């Protein structure tokens, strides 16, 4: 069965309600059969912070999407050669799942810098971009050469939630409540495995 799948790549350290709300919105409004939250080993542009172990992050994403219709956790990128570039991962996906069509879900800030990615034209040749707003949305669109490209769809009504994994990690270190920002099962997992505590 051929499916149109939206791919939301991220470190998800940890996954939070903002990630899930965005994935649900894209699934509901963009004609997607599924949205995959793809756990990335290390963003080549963000090598300054050590990540939690891959297995923990994948387990947390699975818990975050549990019972969410159309949302799937994917850990395939963890096993690919590093460094991981989105263009290479998408090539792997085309070969591994040739019957499916994949669109890439990115923030407007990433669209503004998309020309600096590895093989951006190859990505656009084979995949659509679904772009959701980030803070500075209009400035991001003004700065990009890809706004108006036929392969780029701006999903301006996607939820812009003021939640960040960095803020959650910092609050957990300081023993502040994060209950309203993540699934209870994810928070239980974090506590069970003593993640992010000082």
C-alpha cells in the first residue's frame, strides 16, 4: 500500500507536547497517511551538546506517540553512517521504502537556511517541504530563496507552541514541574531512568 508520509526529524531530547501537536496538525491538514517522528543521532549543525543515548530518545518518542492515530516513531537513522545529513537519509528512505512518498516537515527557520544543507536541490527534486512557523516566521520567509517554490508548502496555521526541549531539560535539572509540557508516560520514563537530573 502506497502512503504519503510526513517526516519530522529531530533529536527529541526529550519529545514534548509541541512535537506531538505539530505532527498531529500536519497529519490532519496536509493529506498525509502518517507522520514519522524520526530520531536523529546528531544534528551536524548542533555538535556542541551531548545527546541522551539513542535508545532512550527512541523509547521516549514511542511513548509520546502511543495511541496517537497516524503518528509513528522511527529510529532507522540511528543505524545509518554518520554524520547524518537529511539528504542522505531521504535517499535511504527512497530505496528502503520505494512505494511510499515522503515529504519533509521543517520549521521556517530551517527553510531560511535550507540552501546551506547538503544537496538541497536533490531533496526538492524528490520530496515536498511542509514548512511550519517558528518565531521570526515572516523574516524567515523573506530570507529564503525557496519561498514560492512549487515543492514548498507553507503551513501557516500549524501550532506555534512555546515549548522547547532545552527548557524542559533545564527545568528538570532544577526540579521544576514540566507536567503540562509532555506526556505522563514520557515523564515517568525520564524519572525511571534518571535522565537530565544534575
